[in-house]
C-alpha cells in the first residue's frame, strides 16, 4: 500500500472514531450492542465504513434529505486562473516569498472583462480554513464576489496562504517534511497576510487597500492587526464574513469532537508523520470513495470542509456541489485545526498553547491573548444566526471589544450558515451587495 494512502487512512480513522464517539454520547440511546457494526475482515476501510454506517440518523438529522448527491457527474478540478480566464476576465499569477521561506501564490483580477482599466481602488480577498482563492469565483460571473468587485471597477487580489494547494512550496523544506507544516493560523496572520498586503501595495503603488476575509481569513486579520498594529494604517477598512475569534458557542459537532481530542489527535498525527490535515489530492478522493457510503451521509464523510462547517440545503444549488467539492479541502496544517480546538476548549482568543513549553516560549504559563484593543482599522462584521462555527453570541462579544467596530450586520435569513457566505444562492444579494455598499461608501 502506498505510504501516503496508509497515513491518510490512519488520520481519517482517528477523526471518524472521535466523531462516532461524540455522536454516540450525544444521541444517548445507543446500547453496547449497537456500538459496533457486524464483524467484517479487519481493515481500516471496513472500520471506516462501519463507523459511517452506524450514524446515518445523526447525519440525516443534521443535513436533512434535501440534496440528492447520488449519481452526480464527475467534475475535473480546474485551477483558479483558468477558471477566471475561461469566463473572459483578465487574470494574473503572482508569487511572493515570505521571510520564513514560504512561496505564496496570489491571483489577480485587475479589471472587468468589459473594461481595460479599474477605478484605482484595491480589494484584497482572503479565504478561510481548508480553502483557497477559488472561494471568490466559484459562483461565476455576476455572482462570485471576485467578479462582482472587478465589474464594479476594483483591482481584485485573491490571497492563498501557506499550505493550501496554491502555496505548497518553500525555499528550503519539502512539502512532505514536518518542518514545512509547523505552523498554525498565528504564523499566517503574523507573516503571510502582511507579506501579501505589502506586495499588493507595492505592485499597485497604493498606500492602502480594502481587506475582506471569510472565517479563518478574519482570524488571521485580527492576529495581524493586534500583533502588528502598524498594518492597521495600510488597511482602509476590514470586512469580516463569518468572523472567528472566540469560539465558546460553536455548534459544529466535528470540531467539538476534535477539540475534545486536541492533545491526543495532535500527538497521534505527529507520531504517524501526518502533518497536513486531510490533504487535497487524488489519493484523498479515491480513499474517500472507498471508505464513504453512498447517499446523504457521504456529504459528511467525504468532504471535511462541509463536515466541520455545515451547510443550509435550501441555499445549496445541487448542480454546483460537484464543482465546489473538487476545490475542497484545499489544504491546511493539522496545527491549524489544533489551534482552533484550543480556542474552543479555553474560551480565549490567544496564541498557540504549547502546554508545558509555554513558559519557555512565552515566559508565562498560559499563551498570551491577542489584544483586540490595538485593532484601530475600521471593521465591519457580517454574520449569520445559524452559523456552525461563528456563533452569533461569540461574534457579538468580538464586536464589543473592537475599538473601531463600525457595524455588526446579521444576514436577514434565519438559516444562514458558514458556507452560505461563499456558495449560498442568496449570497450575491444579501451579503455581496452589502460588501460592495460598505466599500463604495468608504
């Protein structure tokens, strides 16, 4: 068996096991006899199938039998520059090397396909966890935020952080090495985001830009703006879509389970040499096809992004799901997941917890909290009341601590979820028009 497939099977089995244990506890009606599937030849594939097969009721309750994903057509992955080009828009590839050697790939839409110039204003869009620049264009022209901004006259830059499929190169380390994956979203906020901001401002000759982030793309902004406050003056304003700082009240069952097992999960994955969280590759897709059952529960099993973030069936266009899932997961370090797990457990918005090494790293027993009072940039928060990850209570707490918080806006759809900000049928009308309005007014 190929070593990389073997490692991924071990990682997936661990994650599914945690999920199964949590679901058993939460359902409260599973007896000892119900706990294990009928005896089968012992293999990780069969064990994975047994675990998934034992929780269809939970998946059905969570997702509902709304979207039939059976017999959906196979869709080949198309890189973002080609996607943009095929829609008739101009596109540029830019490569930036960080101070610690990561080579980041940014995609630029310099202007609309209907114009040869922009209005001179720059907008930088930053994706979230397990995602990439594809977030902003997968809905297509007249719907994707990247296209809408370009059509409105803006110079649009799409970031890709270390570890995703577009930024998996380093001047020294191999992507297969532990050293390459030794980062969390702290390093992304401290290094990647400011590096890309500096590059964009240099290339455009501007002194400021607009910054829009989704999910982890908001977390990393708060890290940068609080830890490197000089960057506040380089950002004209920041818009957070599904803001994540505090995570005390998140609903996501998978992240809750991963949070409970943060320390053993981290240690086990390190022990088996698996430093990337569910890698994006052909191996991953083939592995999931072997492990996951057909039917609705395959949504939970096959795609880690939707398993963690959830989705609103009424907001998902079934015809776009095959396209979207070719771009997810786009790559992330296991340490990023662990860091979020620590946030959930501690109730604090703080730096990575090294446990017994905290005193050596930070000079104190607990990791330092991010000082949100240093974020002087005008900040707008847009959230949904049914978000599995960015709970409304946590977003409201965050907003109260931002010294220059301008507006706390709740999407006026009661079922609005974390993923709907990117792929919801109503996203162009209820979210993106709001973003365009905020930018136009400032």
